[in-house]
């Protein structure tokens, strides 16, 4: 609870600082607040504190909360002069991101389905505004409208599913629902099954899994790049943590029922995400379809439930998050100079800015799953998880899709090192250098020493 209170108080402090035109204090205030929240999260390790039966700060919640806060700190470091060119009221950007983060903390620590709904709505309402915060930009307005409509539609599925589960069990509490399933395994209420499927559909909308991914490419492309970075990393990680807590824990007794439709979703997500990314000429849109494909790999953790499922998701999510932050950080630098986010705008970047080109190369190799990177370890853990049940055909299908991913990830590497571009000086601010270097260190460290976080939860 201290984590959420700290983040909300920080958001209000930043908002009031903006009212008094203390623009230089916004970023320091935000970073201090997030570091304090991160300190509270770390100090909660092994405490398993339950708050009124609605939330529990167990090791699972602490690990994913820490990853979300740490990633958000990196994203805030990329805000240097980013928002000021669009609006004089920069504080509103900071405040909305912090409010979204407070909803994310609720999403990873809920023990009551009503709190899951509240957490998703707090996060989503802030993101609807952030997606369309460039009021004079048509693409941003379109992204906000599509995100709002699809988000409201998916929330309807989720809420109806929660209602049916409540009708079957008489409770929103996860442990009570789990005990109901264990005690009535042979006589589960007919209301429960459609409720479970509707909840699965609602959560698949939130994480951008196919065939519920229609909003993802347009929203990611139209939103400001920094907001897209937040949505494709922190928000996606929170969605999977919420998914995992509900299905790997509460709904585990009915695994044989919901696993086949989930496997179908995994296959469709991998195929659509990777194949469609092949044909993209826009780097930002390619990253959007890439995020869809990674949703498929992350769902592998639910195909076969083991004691290591949560740890595997944490490793994969961390590797994906920091590689994606690098990709968007370099994209922001390139777009500020060229005004384009096509692959051609990266031509010759290896000569213009060796540091940015090198870090982006490592990020692409990690996303593609090349050894000695965090992305390779993440994919290896997911495939190994499924291999325990000898689902060799699913693994073979996933490996073929991963090979397709090599092609479109390496397109930008080829552009940076093997194509000539305009001789435009590309300066890298100090804050960007810090984010790029630290993200690369984390990405490589996860690839070489994954055991550091592999047995955390």
C-alpha cells in the first residue's frame, strides 16, 4: 500500500509543481518519488502483507512492481525536451503516467477480482488520455479514439466474465474461488465456464494477443513514441502479471478446460505478429507487431503450469522491456532529427552515432533471441516450459516464427551499417546515454547470468 500511496502523492506533487511553473523540478520530483516507491517495494520482500483481503504484496507482486517502477524510471529519463515541444503543461504528462503506474501496481498485487477491474481502469483511463494528448495531431487523436473504443469493449467482456464467475461462486476473492473449484471439481456451475472464457478474452485484449490485437498497431503508431514505449513495456508486463496471477493460481484446477483455447490464441498470435511484421516499412509499426508476437511467447508460461512459470515470465518480461526501451529511445533520437520513423531514417546511423547504433543492434539481437542476450534466455525458458509436456509441435511452430523474426529485426541493423544515409549529426543527451548503456548492461547480464532473478519468486 505504501508503494501506491507514494506514487499517487508524487503524481499530485508533480501536478502542483506544474501549476506553479516549476518545470525544472518535475523530473527530479518524479524520480525521487519513484525511487522511494522502489525502496518500499524492495523492503516488502518476503513480507506477504495482505491489505483487507483485496491486495497482497507477496514476492510475486514485489518482483513485478519493482520491474514496472524501474522501467518507468528509465522511460522518464527519456523525457528530456520531449513533451515541451507539444505543450507548455508538461506536468500533466508526468502525472498521468504516474497514475497509470498506480493502477499497474494494483494489477500485479490484487487478490480480489474487483481490484483487478479497478487497477485496469485506473491504468486505462490515464492511457486513453496519453494516447491522444497531442490535440492537434490527427494520428494521435485516432489512436486515442481506437484505444478508448476497443478498451471499453474489452472491459465489457472482462466485467461480464467476472460477474458470471461471481454468480457461480458467490465471491470475488481469488482464494475463495480457488477453493470452490477444488471442492466442486466434478460439479462446477455452468456459469463459471463462459465467465472464465470472457475473462480470458478481456485480458487478451489488454495484452494485445491475436485475434484481439486489432487496436495495437494503430494505437502504438499514432501515440507519442514515449507513451508507446510505456504501453509496450510496463503496461504489457502488468497485463501478463495479472493474467498469470489469475490463471496460473486461481483457475489452475480447470487448466484442462482453458488450455486448448489458449493454445489456439498462442499459435494465432505468433503467426500474425511475426508474419505481419515482415511487411512493415515503418520501424515503430514493426515494433507494434513485434510486441504482439512476444505476447504469444509469454503465453507459453500458461500452456504448462509449473512452479517456475512466474519466474520465467519475469525473466522474459525484463529482457523484452529493456530491449524495447532501447529501441524506442533510439527511434526518438532519430525521429527528432529526420522527422520519420521509417527504416530508411536509420540509414548510416552506425557512422553518425556509433553508441546508438551499437545499443540498438544489441536490442534487436535480444528481441530476435540470439544467444548471450536476455531475449535468448527468455525464449529458451518458455520453450523448455512447454517441452515438459512433450508439446514438440508447438515448440517447432514457435521456433519457425522466431526464425521469421530474425529477418525483420535485422532489417534495421542492415540499414544502420550497410546503407548510406544523410549526413545529419545525431547527438545523444546524457540521460539517453545513461538509459541506453544501463539497458544494454541489463540485457547482456540477463543473457549471461539469468539465475540472478530466475529463482526470485
